[in-house]
């Protein structure tokens, strides 16, 4: 990519897109085009067509998506499949129609089967049934991979799909209903710590910045305690207990979002579609690239780590009546390593950075 090339980052305000923007700026790129969701609804075919006709970007990072944790994926099934399919179809097709030189499509490792052999190799795609709780989202992302592959094979485009593992970092979502496990645990334990210290100022500050439903920092203590309890933060006397869904046994892999962004920019700068596959039996399949650390940790170990970093001294309660989801999801990153990239930020350092960012940017902003 030429340093003056026009680059469109779809989803530039989100966890993924903001990290990609930061990485590109640090490497000297400056010619960007953006639209917020209110300015451009990517599920609107006519609006996306008009945007590409007007702006004519040369490179596209497709980081926009409807995302969420196990609860949101299971509740909003129709929205997750419809909105993601529409976003992908519109951006990828308009990129083809308007001659985009290269596109990077970001998916998720939830594309792999529920009972996938571990670690998960790219070749395991479509070999068994998906995890039920996030099946609609996974199918949308698989469709995105196949869309990129198919346009490349039929039209000679240069679209690359990358599948990041569980991401966390600056600009993450701390909504207790819709966030992923790591930011949700950080916020729950921050609130739990504030309660056990009797620091109602901190509790109210948190809820003023990030209200839970209709409850903000101006609500009564009774209302606040009730809404926190509904999300698994329960105070009994001076003791605070934080509930965590599932048994705590599932293993998960986590990647610092800015590492992920560095990998995406590296691939866009140095690799092409032809570098993503080996031609065997005249079939080109599984051209996507896993992005991860190749290391995992149990949810219980993660919770203990976050508890230590936040300074929460209360009880952790693992509710085994709630779903665990897939028991193990570890990416095989040998394809990515073979391309010349590996991660830098280990989980312990990342959690410390994440809590500092939350305290500084979210609560004090």
C-alpha cells in the first residue's frame, strides 16, 4: 500500500477498526475516509453504492460488524445473521464494482465447528456442526470468507479474510449485556470492588458514564443494587459476590486488539490472496488466516487474573446452570507465523493495560 493511498476503514470507531486506524497512522498512512454508522448504514445497499461511487477508496478494511458475547448472540439471532450478511455483501460487492485494489475482511474464530480438533487449523472449516449459541453470526462470517474467495477466483480481486481470536483492548464494549467476557469481568469486578470499599462515588461515576438500562448514577442505592444484582454483582452486608456464567472450565484465547491490528496491516502490506492457499486437487479452499496467540487460559484463571489486577477481594461464583459455550477454542497460528508475524502483548500485561484504559478513558473521560 502506498502511503498516500486512500483507505476506507469500515467500523473505524470500534475495537477492531480503531486499532487498525491507530496502527496505520503509526506507519505513516494519512489518507483515510470514514463514515460513522449514523452517516452511513452499511446494511443499506443504495447508500453503500453511493458512498463508493463518491469516495472511490483504493484499500478497504472491513471491520464493521454486529458483535457481542454469548448472551447477545443467543438472544438477537436474527439481527446477527441479517445485519452481518448485509454489511459484508454490500461492502465486498461495491469494492469489486469500484475497483478496490485490496480488501481485508475480518471474521471470528467462532466459524469453526463446536467439536473442532484443537488447536483449530484453517482446514477444519465446515467439517462439523457449529456451536448453537453463535451459529447465526458464524454462518454470516463463513459466508464472508466464501464471498471473498469467490470474487477472487471469478473476478481476480485481491481480498483476504482473517479470523481473529477473542479480542480485547482500547474502545472495547463494557455493556454488561452485550460485551465479551473479558471487558464484562473487568467492569463487574470494578463495580464489586467499589461496593466492598463503600465507594458509592465510583459506582455512580461508572453508571453515569455507562448506564445499565434506565439506571444511571443518579438512581437510588436500592435501584442500583437491584440492577447490579440482576447482572450478577450481589452485595450482602460487607461481602460482594460476582457471578460468572458457566463452570469456569472453558478454555479461551485472548489477543490484544493492537496486536491484531498490527497483524492486519502487516498482511495488507506484505501478502496477497495467492499467498493464502496451496493448490491441491484443483480446489482452492480455506484461504482465511487465523490471527491469535496460540495460547489459552480457562475462564476461571482469567477471572482470577482480573480479580488480582482490579483489586477485587470478594467472592467469584461460577453459575454452572448457565451455558459454557464451546469448551476449548484455541487457534493454530502456524499459517500466520509462516507469513512472518507473531503477537507481542501477553495476557497479564494486556489485562493491566485494559483496566488502566477503562479507568482513564471510560470513567474519567
